[in-house]
């Protein structure tokens, strides 16, 4: 049986904003700003919008190629630092480039409080034009 003494709270932040299609640097800057703000407000779990770095809806591999990033790229590393700094979990959606195969994926990563990737989910039925 749960009592008021045994129940604790968990602050979850859902980060959603009008991602600028194809504007990697602008989106990275805003993504980091919004995630830092959520962490400063006490979020222990931060969930970001799908394809938050690149925007959504690309017609070809060539179009999205400059907007892909590896799971150890600059955006993931910056968010991993934030997760470590604040001891939180952080979910990020991005157009991931697999460095071993050069395949592109609509990917969701979960970073843990240690900054490491805890889980990776690559969509298998989406993005047929480029993934």
C-alpha cells in the first residue's frame, strides 16, 4: 500500500518547439537551450521531439545527408554532458548516420545520468525516401 510518505515525485519535461527544417546549427542551439532550462527547472527526465535536430520530412538521402549525425556527434555529446551534469535521463530524436555502414536512421536515443546511450530505437518502417 502506498502512503504519502512512500510516494515521491518525478519531474518530466517534454520539449517541443517549431523545429526549423534543415537548420542544424539553429536547432542544435535551441535544443541545448531548452534542455538546459528544463534541467535547471528540476526535470529528471527530458523527452525531446522526433527529429529535433534536422526537422522532419526529407525527399532524398542527398537532402538529409548534411543534417545527419552519429550517436557520438556534437549534439549528442553536448546533451550527454548535460545529462551527466544534472544526473538525468534524456531522450533525443535525430537523423542518425551509422559510421560503420553509412546508413541513415530516424533514431531515438536515451541518454542516462552517466551520459551514456542507454537505449537506441531506429524506426524501420519510416523514412523510405532516405533511411
